């Protein structure tokens, strides 16, 4: 059984949208079910904002971004009433934004930078990759239950999405996945007509908001703010071209808070 599981993993190799090698053990349907279950649990346990103005604003920014994607109407966004400076997207088209983020993302373009980044994680199948790595890391314990339908594997997979750890807290992606989401998210926001320059302004705001509380880069799976800003700066020429093309096509988002 273990040999069969390993062979299955080897045949599950694929490439991300940027050409990076990935091992994906689970189907899109499996991941969508996990994402929907995770989102349902979060909605039951987190406070949902009833502020109509803020909800319209977040929905407006999100709909402009998803309009450029296949299945544009299949994405759901929920605004959670929390001081967390955070947002996430899950397989199945589920997006969560925390009201605390709106104190740092000071414009529609900066909010688009965050949501675009999170959507990019879904488009690049990073959740599948993360869950697959979790299963491979514990292969000796889970090989006998390798089908995701088995309860032990399902619980482990849902934990990899953040459930069972802390409500509202999703496990971080690795640096390579973050860099990939930065690139794809920047392209997505630019194609939707949002100013990609504001992605850099956003991360400067993030750095100021954390006031030195971020751990050293070597001790974190996420890149330091300076590293992230440098990487985004190198991607700006291409993103500016996409942005100018989008504006020429009449894509001019006007989402008011």
C-alpha cells in the first residue's frame, strides 16, 4: 500500500502557472469540498460584518478581479468583523476578508493587491500542494488511508487548510508559493484595471502596521517585507503594461468605501 501511494505521488507531478514543479495528490473536486467545508465552519464561528457600505466596497473590488477569470460568478466573498489584518481564499471560490485589513489597505487598489494575491494562491493550486506535502510528510501513518475520503486523511488535510489549529488562522504558505502568488496576483489586479504600483504601497503599510513585530526572514516561511517589495518592484514593468492595456479597454474600477 505504501509503495502504491508513493508511486501515485510520483505520477501526480504537474506544473504551476509559472512553470514550477508541483506534486498534487488530490483532485480539484476533493479540494473544492475541503475549501467549502472550511469556509462553512469559519462563517459559523467568526462574526460576519453587517456594515452594508464596507460589504459593498469589498464585493465591488472582488467582483472586478474575478470578472477576468473563468466562472466569474462562482466566487463568494464574506467580510468578517475582526481586527485581524488578514484575508484568504480557499478552493471552491471562497474569499474571506477581515475588517482589520481595511485599516491598512487604504484604497481600492491596495485591497485589490491583497485579494488578488489570495486568489492567485487558489489559481496556482497552492492549497492542494500544501495538503499533499502534509500527507507525504506523514506517509508512514496515512498511507493505509490514502484516499481523501478516509476520516484520518480528511482531518489531516483540513488541518493543513487551517482547521483545528485556530479559528480564523490559516497555515502560512512557503516562500516559493508566496512569491508565485505575488507575481500572479499583481498580474490579476493589473488586468482588472487596478494600479499595480499600489501593491508596493500596501506592503509598506503592512511593514509600518507591524512595527518590527515580524520575525526574522530566516525564521519565517514568509519573505520579509523588504524582500517582497523588492520582488514586486521587479515585476512592475510587465504589470504596468497589463494595467495600461486594461485601462485602454475601459476597465476603470470605481469602488467607494
